C-alpha cells in the first residue's frame, strides 16, 4: 500500500506531532489515501500542517523571548507616557498580523478553493461509467445499482481505477457518507440527492462510517467499500442481480418457510420470494456479506444466530426485535440465510 | 452641590430611548430572520403560494396598513408635546392613536381567524411562515396597544421625567412597529408578484 | 494610588451618607431584590461555576465511556444526552454567562467609572431569568428527558417523527428562555457602555475590556434572534404541526442549519471576544505597558464579530452546496483571520516590549495565546474547502473547537479569576499553588485535546457512543481521558487555592498589581457605590494617570463630584463622553425575580402543552412589568 511514502509521512507526523502515531495505514485513515481525491486532500493537509507548525513556532518563539526578558528592570515605575519600542511594535503587528496572514491565506485560498476543490467536486454525469445509489437509514446503508436489480446493504462494491458516481439519499434523517481513504464526505439530506465520486486506485477493502450524528446507533453505522478488479466486479454484480435460488436442503427449506410466514418478511425483502419488506436490508444475498448490522458483528453462522436472538444487545434500539426462536427453528432459519450466497 | 455643571436642556437621547432601541434592534433582527425564511422557502418552491392556497388579497391589507401607519403622526406629535410639557395634548394624541390602533388590531384578529378557516397553518411550509409572520406582527401591535394603555394610565397622574422618557420611547416603538408592519405586509403581498 | 480612606472628616461624613444611600438590605432578601451589579455578578459567578461543574462532569463521563473501545459505562441514550447537555451547558450556561454575566457585570461599571449599570433592575432580571432557564433545562436531565440531538440539534433527527419525547421541547424552550437573559445582558451592556461612562471617558479612552464586551454584546443582540426564530419554528413544527423543516411539505431541513449557524458562528466569537477583553486587561497590568497598537486591537475586536456574521455556511460544506457559494463563505472565513492575527501579535509584542512578570494571571494568558493560536491555525485549515469536507464531523473538529473554547475562552476566565480575586475579596491568592495549577491545567488540556486531531484524521467521527478496536484509535482515546482527569485536578487545585486564600490570604489592598484601569482606584472589595468620587478620566489607562488620581483625591477632600444626595449616576453623550445629565438610578426591586418566576411558568406550561395557562401566565408577566414600573425614581 504505497508503503515507503506512508512511512515517511508517518515519520514526519511523528516528529512534528511529538506524540507517537499508531496505525498509519489503518482502514479509515484520511492520511492513507487510496484515490487521487483523497491524496490531494492529504497532500493539502501536510502542507497546511507544516505551515501551522511554523506559525505556532513563531508565536511560541515570541512568548519564549518575552520569558527570557521577564523580570527586566522597569517594572513598577510609573508608566505614564512610557511606551517602550512602540513604533517597532506597531510595525511588527502590521507585518505579522496583517501582511503575513493576507499573503499566506490568499495562497491557501487560491490553491485549495480554486484548484484542489475541482478534484473533490461532484462529478458531471458524463464523466463516470457507473452510478451507485446509497440510501442512509437509521442505522444502516442501502446500496442500489441503477439499471440492475442488485440491492445490497452496508457494503459497496466498485471496480478499481474507474470513476464511480455515488448518489446519496436518506430514508429518514441526515446521515453523512464518508470513506476517508477514497474521498471527502457528503451528507444525505431529506428531499434531495447529493453526489460524490469514488475512484479507487487499488483493489482492497476500505472502511466508511456515517459522519453526521443520526441518533442512538450512530456509532454502529459503518460500511465497507470493496474495490475489485473490473472483471471480478462484473462477476459480483451479475451474482447480486440474480434472484434467490431454491433452498438446497430440507433444513433450509424449513427455514425459508419460517422466514416467509414469520415476522422476518414484513421487514426484509428477498428477491424471488414474497418477502418484500423495506424496513431492514434486502437479504437476497445476505450470506455474501462480510458483516451484519452495518459492521456491528461479523457474518458467521454463530454471529447470525446471536444476531437473530439478541440484536438488541449488540445494537440497542435498532429496528429489529429480538427473535425468540427455539433451537430447531433457529437452525433452520440460519441454514436458509446462510444459503443466500 | 455636585461639582458638575449639568446641562439645562436634554443632551442627546434619554437612556430609556436607548433601551427601546435595543429592543427594536433585537425584534427587527427577528423579523429579518422570519422574512429571510419566507424567501428561502419561496425560492425553493416552484409555485408560490403552493398547494392551491389563494394569493393574499391586495386592497384591504393595504388600506389597513395605511390606517396603522397613519398613527405614527399622533405618536410623534405626542412625543414632542411631552418634551415641551403639554400634558393635555400628550394625553389626547395618545388616546387618538390608541383608538385607531385598537380598531386595527380588532379587525386583524378577526381577519386572521377568518383566513385560518380557509387554509390551516398546518397545510404546508407556506402557510406555516405566512401565519407566523402575520401573527408575530399582530403580537407587536398588541404590545404597542398595551404600552399606550399603560401610558395613559400613568399620565392620568401627571408628568414626571420618567414618564416623559416613556412617551418618547413608546413613540419610537410605534414607529418601528409600523415600519416592521410595512415590511411584513410587503413580504406577504409579494406572493402576488 | 487608590482612594481607600477619606482624607478629611467632611469627606468621611459624605462617604457615610453614600454608604447609607447605596446599602443593600441584609440577608437573603437583600440578594433577591438586589440591583447592585457586583452582587449580580457574584450570583452569576457562583451559578455558572456550578453549571461548569455539571458540564465538566458530563465531559468526564463521556471521556470515561470512550477511554476504551466497546465499553458500556453509559447506555447510548445516556451518552447522547450527555454530549448534548455538555455542549449546551458549556456554551449557553457557562461561558456566555460567565464572561458577560459574571465578569462583565462585576467589572464593566468599575472599568467605566460608573456606579451601576444603565438598567439595574433589568440586570437583576437577566440573572433571575438565566437561573430559571438553567433550572428548567437541567430538570430535563434529572427526569431523563434531556436534549439528545446534540447542541446544534439538526432536523429531522430533532423532529417529532424521530424524537417523540419531550427532550427536544426542553431544548427549544430552554434555549429561547436562556436567550432572553442573554439579550437583556447584551442590551444592558451596550447602553451602559454608551451612556454610563465617567464623564471625560470618550470612546478612545475606554479600556479594551469594554470594547470586547461591546463587541460581544452586539454579537449576542444580532445573533440570538436567528436562534430564537429557529427554535420557535422547531417548536411549532413539533407541537402545532407546521412544516418549516419538513421537506415533504415544502419545508427544508437545511433551513434549520442555515438559521442555526447564522447564530452559531457569531456565537463562537461571542464566546472568545470577552475573553480577549480579559486578556487585554491582564497583559498591561503584568507587563506594565500600554497594549501595543491599541486602536488596531479595539477595531479588531469589533471587526471579528462583524465579519463573523458572514461565515456561517462553512459549517455546512458537506451538505452539497454549490461550489460558488462555498467559495464565497471560504473567502469570508479567510478574512476573519486578520482581526485575530492582529490581536495575537499585539499581545505578543506587548509581552516582549513590556516588563513581563509571569505571575499566575499572565501565565494563563500566555497559555491562552498558545491554545488560541493552535486552535486558530487548525481553523485556518477550514478555509480549504476540500480539507474541511474531509475532516468535518470528526474528532479533528472537536479538537479544533476545544482549543478555541477551552483554550481561548476558559483559560482567560481562569486568569481573570486570579487577576480580579484580590479586587473582589480583598485578599491575595497564593502564588505558588496558582502557578502549579496553571501548569497542571495546561498539560492536562493539551493531553486531552491534542490527540483528538490525530484520532480525527485517523477517521474517528464525533458523537459516537463507542468505537471498535483495531482502527488505531484506542491509545489516543485513553490519553485524552487521562488528560481530562489531569485537567480536573488542575481546576480543583485552582478552586482550592482561591477558597483557602479567601480565608487565609494576606490582605490585598486596593491595588496589588499596579493595575491600569479604574477598578484598581477603589477599595477591595469595592464599596456598594463603587467610587466615592466620580473619577476623572483622560486616558484608557486611568489608574496610571497620577494627575487625575490626585484630582480625585482633592475632589474627595472638597466633597466635589460625590453625588451623595441620592442614587445618582452621571450619564454621558455616547461618543465623546460629555456629561448629559445626572440620572436617578432605581434601587432594590422585588419585581425581577417575580417576573422571572412568571416567565418560568410560561415556559413550563408551553412544555406540558397547556397553552391557555401559558397565555394567562403571560398576562401575569405583563402585570409584573406594570408593577415594576410603578416604582419611579424620585424627581
């Protein structure tokens, strides 16, 4: 992952920040950019941080200078009319307090708001090959691929080295879609649709999280962006488009009936069946996902079982009630869901 | 003897006038926010007024506005009369203004409830800001009416410096309320444009 | 030198008479009916200090919950209420009332050479309303219905649909209630500054502290109505069924954000500008030097608030605005830097060219400059829109505004507590523990807030009630929590030092620092009439003008300019400070607390939905006002 450069930056940060920095190259790290947008922003930050240390150094230097001159004679004498160094001080204030900031900030303004900003702007619709819709819900992400039937949740697959237009909306309150290693964040606002571009350099898995406080489980509203090779992405999308396949075992068959006749189907949809609820995520290919509950727990049969029984413990306040099922029924349900590859 | 040579005539505005200026500045900013909200909502809505609400009437509100604004004259004159110590004239001018203002307020309350029957405040964002603006303005007229009632009560027992300052401050309040009413009615009538 | 003892028997007799005229009633009743700006300032001080304790306790609970990943110290509901109340408390119920209500009330007349505020009863009213609003909003926490959508309370999360309880109604009403108190204070200060100065104090001879208070007051006066309108709309949306913020009925969720930040950004300057005023009082005293570039600093203090009104949308770069409007707000944000840098370098140059004595107050000001510059430099970074869009709503922002709010507002408050302690109590504090308390607080706050920059860049979003391990956030969060408790220790040492000094401290005398401004010319603590003789003023550093102070002494001996015939206060022309009249000031009134109580009932009735009763209580308020005005000053 571009290691030497990252290391150098980590080192710079370590030296400048004085505090040791654990976890450079972590999975939600704005300073480990994996796209040209995020890289531009990170570069901008490193320059600004350099400038900020110089500015802070200047002021600290002045304060230390006055510390060095502390207790010099003259204290306590009548200060009427006595303004030592008045003229030079005025010049210093005008130069350091007016001229210097105007120069520095104009430069920053021009560089960042006239040039860098172009890379993070919402893309024009003609410049992207793929559009993905992301819809924020309390507290999970719905992901749709317009022009296909694919619907998934809490994970977004995109092809590498391909500009992707992400349209974000909300089903309820304001959320904010943010995958820091790929681009800046964008809010989901009721009644409108916002756009942000993702254009990842490398295949990999990137963590994102809702950045705007959206209620009780704001902390558990994360997502993964999987960047695949274009061919792998096309295979994945084709698989996601398929409706559900017939259950492969008697146990799963029983689970399917439980799902469709029970409370599950009133909130969840499974394409190819009668289940068409819209409160919770579409589960047509739930077994293909890495996590449950928007990255609250991983998606293993055991976790799934616990999630069905006790989701209110793992994610209190989420819309899914704890499902009180006996062992045999639960086995069937888990077998069915695990088959939804 | 204080050691100060105090000016004989009033120098500058009394503190009460300054206090009223602060109140007016605060209220004017509040109305500015309401009016800003009105246009913010308007410019994001394709048809205005939306949702089949009829356009506001033109003639009657303008006539009523003129009636209210005309009370600026007796209120200003009352302030001048108070400063020069003419008690009877002050009382009379305030009473005249009060009668007109009360009539205006009574009509507007009637009209307000009348309009509520035609389209409710809960209809949409237009009705929300429409009634909020209008209601806030009427509330300020009511406050002015109460001010004048209180003033007349005070002046029944003659002038003091405190009461003269009160007349000046309240005349200033009425000028501001009249200007705010022009702004509010102008904003609401702009829906016809 | 200060006038502490009467020079002649005749003067003693006149001072005795002043004492009788201005004396407060004894006991509780005296505090309830007081209109003395010093007593009101002290009431504000103790109340806001208690609220600071509450807000601090909330902060430490938040930090304890976040010390380690996946903890369950508090439930998510409680966490949301804690961080919402922490923000609301620190901003509306600690810093504004502490800097304006406590410091401003106590000091403004003393620095202006006045005997009281322009509207003493209104001043009392503002305190009682403030107290009632604090009790009102804290009731919500005790009944488990505290505001839970953050201090900026975005809709639709705060709408009835997603937040059906009374939590947000407490927010709306509590904020409106509180802003009445702040508006009264702001108006009070503006009129006092323009009208109640000592004759001779033209605006260019006014201390910078007063310019800062003037700037903050203008800010409050013109910013609060936007907040009141916004919260009124929300209250109507929730309880009457209007659709201001409802996108499905022509409303707009972004309207809330615009109106909120039109208030919210000036608010930031309202928080720190009075603290600048404290700094510009302490620096001349401990460098024994008139502040460098006085006129530039005075203009900068006013300008920073003025430009602050044009930058609100930089809080909203992630909502999908058009690029051109973002660039406009970025340019305004860039401009607001200049008045701040002017002040920073004027302070630094005063440090260098003066005769600095690093006693505790000046240490706090040096610390304040360090913290303010650090927070300001990260603030400048938000001129860069793409970077802002990357880090907004992360801990980087949390770090930034805590450097500003704790560093640039609370540090000067602590410095000011030490600086004016001798004036208020007549005792000196102990210097060594004072300096130690500074260093503990300085180290603690940096340990608390600096790692937040890093953890924010590492992707930690704000307002999360917990976080997973494995993202590199754990060590920083633990450091922050430790920093929080270190800061607590420093603050406890500070308060303990002042507490012990109050009883054991050596006597301070009227002017222990050779301070520059008029409060140091009168005794410590000041008499109820503030000044025996209305002081003569010919510069902004009046206590350093020996000729004028000698004139005061002669006037006292001769019984001139003492105004000992009633509650008298000279008023002046607003700009050049010529005498306009000798005004009779009101004294003691039972009506302010009565009116505040009636208002509290209005808001309580609105909360529980009894609008008719609320209307009746509104009439009671008007009757109380009429009763208030039945007391007229003597002719």
